[in-house]
C-alpha cells in the first residue's frame, strides 16, 4: 500500500442515468474513444463512479480487481490529470490511467516527462467496422459470409427482424436463460455472473439509457438478439449479441441485420464498434474475418514513482 498523503481526494459518486446527458456532451466532443467509455457500459458494468468538475469529468473504476482511472474527459487535461494523480496519492493507491490512445500517451508524456510507463494490450483493442461493409457484405472478401447467410435464409425463410421493446423482453430473457444454461453445463466454472448482471440491468433501464437493439425471429421463436448504444457522433457500439447455438448462421444474420437497422435509423452513423477480442484466438479470428475499418488502441499509464503495476 502506498502511504496516504494529506491531499484531497476527488468526491466520486455512483453513476446514475441522470448523468447521461452531461457525460455524453463531453464524450461526443472528444477524439475517438474505446467502447468502455460509452455511458451504457459505464452504468451497466461493475461499480463505476464519476465526478464532474469545471474542467470536465473524472471516472473511477476497477479492472481485474485493480483500481483504475479512465482517461478523463474535458479540454484541460493537465488539471484533470493532476486531480487523478493527487486523488490516487491521497487514497494511498497506485495511479493507473486506462483507455489511452497513442495521442493520449503523447499528451501524458509531454505533460509529465518520464513520470509514467505505458503498456498496451492487443486483446483490449476495439474492432471498428464501416457500417456499409457489415450491412452490404459486398466484394470478394465477404463471399463466404454471403454463402453462409444464403444457407441460413434457406433454412429459415421469412425470418423477422423486430426492434427490442419491453413487450419482447420476456422472450429475450427466455432465450438468454437457455443460452447461459448451455454454457454452464459445458463449463461449470465459466464466469458469466457479471455479464448476466449487466444484461439484466440493461433490460431494467432500457429506455433510460437510450439503448437500441433488434431480435431475429422465425415462427415466433427468438433466434438471436443484439443491443448497443451510441459511442460518438458517428459510431455505434455493439455491446451485447447472443444467438441460439443450434441455429447455424444466426450470428451472421443478426450482425448484418443490425448494421442495416442502425444505418436506416441513424443515417449519420458511419461505424460500428464491435468491441474487443479479449485475447481469445477464436474471437479474434471471427472479428478479423469481417475486415475491420480500423482498430482503437487502448493502453495503460502507470506512475513510475508508485512502482510499475498494470
């Protein structure tokens, strides 16, 4: 434990739905950020805390049982970063700043020369796709995807796509119950608790959080669903996506239909952020097979005087 100091701590508090407007005003004015900065993700996962200041917004969180401070939102980065450093010292905890892009790293290094060490993990990088690529699947690169979808359409002719509403949530919950039961039977030690809790919270606050999503139905059976929220003025984050494991092509279908749905409903959206691969080789292969437009690199900054710990 790092000795506490007499400095003041930041007055963090739990995030509430009422914070969304003020938070997103700051977020949408920033350069590109990773998926963990969406308001919905902050609210749904774990016990995230926030503090609004005259300069912007500070966040306080946990990652892998470590306390962390996501890179702050606001124009005066020096004052905001000073507050993060002082807060960590006052609490007697290491100063770890997460979610930094290459530009953010250059900013921190310019403001605090040789005081931080940086670490980047490819497994945490976001895969971001041009929405037209996922909606249309044109060209040679997507030939296999089109063949896969053709077989799905032949097996499930006349399938329906409906927006997620409170009326259809019981069907979504029923499908999810089966999905989690199958996964836990296959791997009794799988850690699915946080995801289940985040999804249930999403359903309970669906309208408050401005979430949007669709379900894929065939003969009144729910085959798949997806759910997400806006990350920036031109990017929509795909936060949850599930499909029945015995329905070949359901994931490909919900992926394409959601891109079409978002493109039609929000014509200003140019990109879909489909989040990280978490270092899982199978997930990485699947995400690369859709040919991302770009990746969002995300790194850590750790204050050297605390001892390097990421």
